C-alpha cells in the first residue's frame, strides 16, 4: 500500500515537473483580461537604461490613460490612487516620482479618459535581473500593472549608499538610521511580554486544569488570584505605563523638531493638450477563438486636415502594430509587441470624412498572455486604445470600448 502511494506521488511530481511552468515575474498574466483592458492604458513606457550598476540611477517614464470603460464593480481610480513601481523586493530606492510634473509622494486621483505623463527616478540597490513595471495602486482594487521591462543591476550590494541630509542639516544613512532603536524597543517589549507569560506559567495548574478549577469554583473563581498575583500585575502595569511615558519624554527631548508623515492628498492638474480631431464609434467587436483574431469594426470621423490611418491597436498591455504605418522594435525579448499583426481594411480616412474601418489584430499573444479568458466573463466588455497616424507622423489616441462577441467557429 505504502509503495503504491509513494509511487503515485513520485509520478505526480514527475508530471507536474513536465508542465511548461515559465517563471513570469508578478503574475501579470493572472490578472483578469477585463482588468487589464478596462482599467489603465499604458503607452510609450520606457527605461533610461536596461543595465546599470548599484548606486546608479534609472528613469522609467511614459504615459497612461485611465479607461472610460472602468468596470463598475472595481473601485475607481477617480477616488484614491498612487503611482508606484513593481519590482520583486527592495531592489531599488525611489528618488522621485511625478505625474504631469507633480511630485507623487502622496496619493492622488486620476480622471477617466485623461492622458497623464509619468516619470519615476530610482537608484539601484541590489544586484539582479528585475522585471520593472510601472504600477498604479488603486484603493480597494489593488495594483494595476503596466508593461514590464527587464533591467539588470550589476555590482555589489555592499557598495550601496543611501544617505540624505535632514531639514536640520544632519547627514543620516537611510539604510541603518533608527535601526538600533527599533531593535531596542522590540526586544524590550518582547521581554516584558515574555516575563508576564512566564510568571503565569509558574502558577500551576495551568490552561485546561485551571479552567476546570475556575468552572468548579463558579462565582468564587476570583479566589484563585492571590495577593501576590495582584502585586505583580500592578508592578507590570506601572512598568508598562512608565516605559510608555518615559519613551515619549525621551523622544521629545532627543528629537524636539519632527514633522509627521504626510498623508494628505495632492491634485494633479490635467495637461493642456492639442484638441483631438479623431472620434470613433464602435460598431462591433468580435473575438474569433480558433484564429486568435480580434476583429473591430468602427466608424471613424476625421475632423483634422490630414488623412489618418490606424497604426497601432493596444489592449491590456498588448500592442499590435500595422507595419505599413509604423516600424516598432521590441524593447526586450518579453516585450508584448506584435510588430506586424494589425490589418486595417477601409484605407485612410480623409479630412472631413466619416468612414467604416475593419481592424484585425491577429496574434498568438491573445492566447499566450491569457487574454482569451475574456470570453468566460459575465461582463464581456472590452476596451483598448487605437493610435491613428497622419502622413506627417502626428499621433491621435482614441479609446474604444464595448461588448465583445465571441466566435467559436
Ligand atoms: Cu513582470
């Protein structure tokens, strides 16, 4: 019996090891397709360098646009949001982060359909290879992650330096500042707690027998507590209050000037942008499962003075490029970019014209990035960004969104 069991366990382990388990950094594929498509559209995300040494500085910048099709059941980015960077562990320290030029030390909120510029500057702390993502943390929703870029940090952690000068002109090392204080107070409170615990452990009988005795004594159970118990407890109470008051007075004396952690909110004003002459109406969105093909039929109105064509279709951090309009190279081997996967039927839209276009985004990426589970959603609404280009290289961004119809044959 035992042999059969151990054999089947080994077989199970063996077959699990055969499964193509690729190490994907943060489960970006695990996030529901609707969340990826209908929350934040990220664009032009780039890093200043893909390789740097410990203590060197890297900048991640780009743009993002909160979707107008934000799901109703997901807490809104118009409430409370915070710009961050997603990397495994404290591998970088953030020196500065800005949205539309406004420092992002605190939380803020972003408007649906508005285009924001962001920039985050970080210093490399630990050597390694990291998948660096811009992230917006939305209160009640969690992290909404942008595209990841691989960054390699070389050098040695021992060389990392992180010192700063306080407002009072004192130079401190942020890696170790206040650490001994944390150790001292943690150890002190732990020992007080432990001493209290040990005192009651010595009062035999304990736990179940003591509980039983308390049950037996009924209303007279208080008699189990002796005068000495009360004296000791009083001592512990005095010690605790004394430590709290003493610690407070000591801190006041040692650090007379302090500023509290800032928890207020900051507003990000919108950037004045040129008016967008392109508008669209979604006629139909279909996803053909066997062909991994997304078909979009839209009515495009061009109020500009140049003909426009669709150069890019972006949804859920996947980018499909119309190679006839745009030549784009992947940033690294994991860039979710299909450089020649967009087909546009209907030709350019002339100035003043309203025209139907049929757009096909066909690529295995829908499958490999697990976007196809969108067909299993009870709320099969999709959204994405269409990038229209003029002959002179001007770009107009238009968001599309609406219900998606799956096609099985
Ligand atoms: Cu990642």
